C-alpha cells in the first residue's frame, strides 16, 4: 500500500489525482502532517508526500531503521513539477515509484541513486537474494574497475559491465558459501524440492528434512524456487506449511504426470497410496533439471517410520528472448515496454541501422551483435543461441517485430527450452495511416510486394483476393531499384475492381527524418515516385478524400442517416 500525505490545497489536489489513478494501491492519510507521516511509515510499504523535501527529511529521520526494510519515500513539490526519490530508492522501490508518479502527474522524476544515474542496474534491484559487499562492488562498477563474474549456475542477468576476472567479484551461486572479501553473492532460485508426505506429517518434520538435506549438500535455502508434490497432497498441512515457511510456492502435479517421469528410486508405497511410484523425485524432475539429491527420508527421534521424503533438482535459469518492435522510427513512438526490454537485455541482436536508433538506450555493458541487410536468418539463429546459453536477449525489428520482421524466423528457430516474450510496436501501416487521415477505418489488409521470399504468383493471388473483397490495401516493400514492375502490376489488378479516382495515400519515411505524405488517386499514382522507404495505401470503393485526408467510413448507421438528405 502507498500512503499519501499532503498539507496544502494544491498538494491535496495532486494527491487526489494520484489516488484516483491508483484506487487499489493508495491510502490517504489526513490529520496533522506529523501524525500522518508516522502512521503511513508504520503501515505502508511506500509513501508519497506532497510536501517540501526538507520537511519530509525532518519528519522521517527519527523513523528510519534498516534500508532493507524501510518504506520507499517520494516527495512531490507544491507545484507538481518534480517527484523526488528520497529514501529507499532500490529496496523500497522509491526510484520506480518516482517514475510512476511522474507519469501520472506529469512531474519530472528525480533519481539520484548512483547506479541509476549512469544506467547500471543496482545489484539489490535484480530480484535475487544478495549478500556481501554490495556497496564496494557497486562502487567498483561505477568507477569502471574490473569486476569479475563467477557464474556457478546459469541465470539471465541484465548487463553488469563485468569482466572475466577482477579485484571485485559478483558470484552467482545456489551454494551456501559465505561471500568473500570484495564479493557479492547473488542467489538465483535454481533449486526445486520435491516433497512426499504421509497424512498428518508435521510441518516441522518436513521443514527439518529439507533444511537438513540442503545444509548437508552445501546448498542455500535462499535459492529455493518452489516445493513440488502430487495433487493429492495439495492441502496436506505439513507440506503447505513448509512451503509457507520457506516463502516459496507449492506446485502440484497429477499422479499421471508424475508416473510418466523416469526416476532412480521408484517405490510401491506411493504407487499404492496416490497412484505414482514416485512423488518426491518425480515432482522435482517433472519440468526438467538435474537431480542433485535423490530421495531422502526424514528421521524421527523416536524411531517410528518417516513421514516425509524429499529430493532436490537444480533447474538452471532459462534464457529469455524478447522480440522487440521499435515502432516506425520516432523515439516518442517507441513503447515504454520496449524501452524496458532494451534495458533488461544483456545481449542485443539486430540490423545495424536499427541498433543505431536505440544504442543510447542500452545499459553500459550490453553486448551488441549487429549485422547488415539480408542476414535475417543469421540474426534469428544468433538470438536464439544466445538465449539458450542463459542470457537475457533482445532481438529488435522496426515497426512490430511480428509484421514482416524478426519474430517469425526467431520463433521458428526457438523451442520450448527458452522463454520468449513478444513486445508489440507501432507498424509502418499504422504510422502511415495516422499521417494520411483514417484510411484504415474499415476492413483492411497489408501485403508485401517483395518476391524475395514469396513467389509473385502467390502475391498476385492475394492482391486479387483483396481487390475482389473490397479491402483497403497497404503495400509494404512496394518498389526497389531491382524490382520495379510489381507495384504497377498490383495497381492494375486493383484497378479492375476500383474507380480511377479511388484515393491512394503515399507515405515515405513515416515518423523519420525526411517524412512526407500525400494523397493521390489510383489513376494518378506514379510508381516512379515510390521506393522501399514508402508505404502505399489504396482505399476501397467507399474511401473518400475529405479536406485533403483519406477517410474510409466505418459504416455507422448515424453516419449513413446524416448523409441521406444530400
């Protein structure tokens, strides 16, 4: 919950705007300001104070405890010009809160955390348990000193500007070893513990078994990802309580799913009880990984039979491939989600000219793999291969990456061993349509006239079908120096079904330097004025030119009735 505190009418107005935007996330604290701040600090995970920064410093100073547990505090000035991350920038989420408040109120976020200021991710913001010399290693990263990365387990990380070795070290491990001097240890959730339990198994017995097995193997409970068991034990109090105690989810599988898993230690007992010859090992292994601790039974002090079993699997982090659409070119048409993925990626793959568009948005240390035109298949394979090595990869394309771009070849190359995320972008057709007016107001289709990957016979058949169906048609890749006859042919096909005066929009370099747009007609379009940087939109039989803009009516009844008295 985010506590909101204000002292003046102007502050209250901005406070109420934020409360209206986030009704389920915020709580307004009224009354004397000092009492309100103290109450919100004790009860909320974050605060937004519509007060002077100095006043807030004095009010919260006696309340501050540990940076790992204090709430994040953001101050917004009386004029609503700035949202200042004051306390808890990383651990308390104040930096992100300042940015979010700025978006809602139109204020400029002010973030002074050193790593954020230079574009480096904070080691305590990676979503992983972190131990060791965070301040020292962060300072070394900021100062450009060599910081080594010792990845004992694979996990996708953002770019950290690391080297093979250095005086400082970032170690990624699920082992219980304590951090050395000048070292930070990141503990990713790579361990899955499969659990079997008899009815009524005490939670202490389950927890004690898991803790003991992990300690004996030198593994850290901080790297637990989940407990897993059979569906029949989904509500077993001892198992449910153990998952709650470790702070991880309890994942369950059907007996049929577990019975299909090959395990080293099957047993007739669980087969008779729940329908599968293995619970602990099978539940840990069902989604893949390496069995590092086979089935172990609990030991009871009174010598009675064990009531719990467990097995441990190491499941390394899956690589992540984000296929990112950059939009038509203008920076303000690049989506916030695309920006986020670009900053998250440790490896960027893309066409050289597209990389140049967004190079300044990448974090320091991002590895860039760029290539020229014609290397699409190579880029797709490279991106997938890097993700399979456990990296966080962004594969970029213009417009929407799923429209005549890189998503199709990349997903054809990828399989279920990596995570794939699609990030939509504004297409060239949409950018051109916005410049022309409203040409896509009714059913429409996009067709590429490049026969590099598609035979012309197929393209022509699609153009003819669109013409016969009276669809608005947007042509991509309409004409190049070595391919100059396809556009006239396509226009001739459309002309068999549409009047010569049918409006046609021609947009070149939509949202890029040198942008131009014009509206002509099907008979008046000169193909010689069109190139590969151009999008051509041909209206349907209802499309009209109105005040110099292309408009394709949606067909609303009220519009039809308005037009009848002509």
